[in-house]
C-alpha cells in the first residue's frame, strides 16, 4: 500500500523516551503526527514468564508510503529488544485530514 493513511503503534518504558521518538519522527517527516498516551499497564509473556509493566503508547499517523522508513527509524532507536510495531490502514479518513498527512512528506 503506497497511497492512503496508516496508524501505527509502539510502546516505550518512559514518557521521556516516547516523547523523544514522537518528536524525532515528526521532525524527520516520517509521520505527520505522533501522540503519547499513558501511563498504561501492559501484561505480557516475555522469555516464558508472565510480566506486567508500566508503558507509554506512541501512536503515529503517517502516509502509507512512509511505513517502512518509519518502522526502521523507530526500531533503530527503540530501547526494547523486540519493539511492538503494529500498523493498520485508516479506512475512513476525511479528505482534508488525508491531504494534510500526505502533504507532510
């Protein structure tokens, strides 16, 4: 998918790290918008053990054509060994908002 808008997510262990990645991705024009939410509580299995940690969710809005570049950029700066990366197409986007996102590149 090279046209259209995606929403992508990752999580980070601190607000400072999430803010740093958010600001950097927007400054690099890899995402039109990045939002930090949290704290939230994540429950997961890591190396065979059930765990729970406080995390911050980082949500990106981006042109679909930027996904591979943003993913590589985030992973190269992410503190986790296996960063969460989920990206989904935004299927119902207002024309003006989509034009804004696609015009950021």
